[in-house]
C-alpha cells in the first residue's frame, strides 16, 4: 500500500470524525472501531499510525478546540474591557454551550486516568495560568485589580476554576456546588479579583443546575 502523502489530512479527518461521534454518542460510548468505521475507507492501522489510543485523540482534540476558540486571545483584542472585566468574560465564555465546553464535560471521566490528569495539570500550569497572570497584571496596571501577588493569584485562580470546581476531581452534588460558587466568590473578592457579581453568580448556579 502506498504511503499517505498527506498525513496531516488523515489526522484532521480522524479528529473531525471523533469530535462528531464524541458529541453525538459521548466519549465513553464511542470506540476506536466506531471512529474507523466513519473514516471513509481508512483502516484501523491508519488510526493507530497517528494515535496510540482514543484517549490521545481526546487530548489532541481538546487542545485543538481550545486554540481554535482561545478565550484569552478573544478578550485580549477587546480594548473596551479592563483587566478585571476580561477575567470575568473568560469565566462567562467558559459556560457557553460550545463544542469545547461539551468536550470538556466528556473529558471529566478521563481525569481518573493519571496520565490524562497529568496532561491537564501541565496544560493549566503552562498555558492557562500564565494567561490569567497576564490579565491580572493588566488589571493591576489599569486599577481594576488590587493584589501584590499576580503570579500566586493566577495560580490559585487556575486551581479553583479548573480543578476545585470540577466534580470528578472534587466530587459534589448541586447543593454543595452552589456553596462552592459562593465560597469562590468570597475567595476571589478577598484576593482582589472580584470577578463574580450577582449576575455571574446566577448564571453559574443555572449552569450547575442544568448539568444535573
């Protein structure tokens, strides 16, 4: 069989098919064979030539969706918002019903996988945390944020919103989730980044309720 002259096209096809199936059937209910069956003649060998597992597909897919709709890049272009407002916008956008959010929800069971969890920790440490820090430093400069510890504040914020608020890492039911949102508001207020106002609080509680 001749070698694939366009391996990147095969990768994109696998990712596109996987995204469609993950959103339609759910990650847990989708098998590698399901993905191969929708690749239009490509074999299981072609799949494993590019990806070691379904978990690796999910990891690459999550990264691709993040960069395609990077919320930090979007708010950085909005010159009408100050640093604090940009942080709030990041939280608001994370609750929108997008493919990235749906895939993030499908990711939740994978956090029981030590390798996948380690990748998520590295991604948050190397990508998300510095992006939060940049916005916090911008807020300090424009006067909307008041903290003497921008790096440490960014680290705590990253942990709170991307780990502590994820039920598969720190399990909770709806009532407990609402208490966490209230505490998150108190903590972020005390850190000098009051990003959760009454409107956002209500929105977060609604998302929590709808997800149960």
